[in-house]
């Protein structure tokens, strides 16, 4: 009995330690957002997205460290080992393409996105994060050009597609399910940005980075 109680006490201490660590690392809680400047629907309905190009600047830092909250611009594990820059570029590309699928106008366009940040949970954070904590932060710049002339149709704008992570203690799963959730969120934000769907702009506070 004493051994069971001691084990339970240690578990409580570990949980409290993790919570205090997250609070310290995240500065209590941080402000996150879904934000963009909407494209008027009467403008975007003239477009059909011919291609989406995603650039990942070399100066963005990448971390594969399996710690609670790595200090890096790119943190991504759900595609398994590999080129993290290429992996997150593919996630962003898939999300934008899915979100822009409703466009069918006469003007073919190229959407050029430049990644600013892609910070998801590490495997360790996924397992130990207390319920209701953790963030998947995706932010990027975007330009729209005429695919025929390369003329800029929409000057560079900034899109924030942050979202609440679903860690293990909230019933979440890593791997394909996490990837699908993030692609879906980027698509929803893209639809809002292009005037194809609901305006989903919002802000929220949450433990995370």
C-alpha cells in the first residue's frame, strides 16, 4: 500500500513539475491567432489556382530535439524521419491547394507561399502535455500571381493559421491524424482568406509556443 501511495505521489509531483515547466517555458500562456486580410470574393472568383509553390527560407531554424518546447522555427515529427523543410512545405502546399479548390474562374494563378513558422508538438510534448495545452502554430507569407504573365495580382500578405493541438491526454493521435488535422486547418483558413468560406479569424491564449 505504501509503495502504491509513493508511486502515486511521484506521479503527481511529475505532473506538477511538467505543468510548471510548461508555464515557465511558455510564459504562463501565449497569444495565438488565425489571421489574414480577406480577399474580396468578387476578386478571387475570377481565379483558378494552377499551382502552389512553397518556399522555406534557409534562415529558418529546425529542431529534431525531443524535448517539451524546442526553440526553433520548424518543429515537426509526424511524418517520421526525413527532410523537415520538405515535409512541412508539403503540408502547407496540401492545405492551400485543398482550400483553394473551390475557385474556378477564367484567370489561372500561382499562389506563392513563404513559410515563416511551423511549430507542432514533439513526441515527448504529445505524451506529457496536460489536457487543454499545446499549440500547432503555422504562419506564412503569400503572394498571388497571374500564371500567364507573372504579374502580381495580390501583393504579399501574412497568414496565421495557429490551432489548438490535441495531445495524448486529450485523446489525440500523432502521425497521419495530426498531419490531416493541420492540412484541414490550413485549408479552412485559406478558404476564409479567399472569401470561399466562413471568416475564421480569431485569437486565443494557450500554453504552448
